[in-house]
C-alpha cells in the first residue's frame, strides 16, 4: 500500500493549530488583510506551510543579544 503524499497546504483549522492561534483570530486577521498569505482552491481557504513560516519569521520582535565575546565593549 502506497503512502499518500503529505500536502503542504493546511486548512484554516490546521494553520491556526500550526501557529498556535485560535481559528477566530486567524479568520479576523485574514479579513483585515493582516495575517499570513492564503490561497483559494475553489471556495476553500488554504495556507501553505512555507507562507506560514515566512509570516511567523516576519513577526519576530526584538533582537537577540550577541554573545559577550562579540560585543563592542570587549574590543579594548
């Protein structure tokens, strides 16, 4: 028996779970054009895993502190 190919496309419910969000939050973001890129396959709203990952990375807040040996104040 062959294994079916795993689709890179997620339903709204799957995408919300992937992002650890509520479906209603993801829906509201889509209506406001603020959330991740989505696609319409017929009447179905689908999210591609790569688009979710890209959107999530773009939401990164702050910058990591460099290790102590990389800081300018140690260049004396």
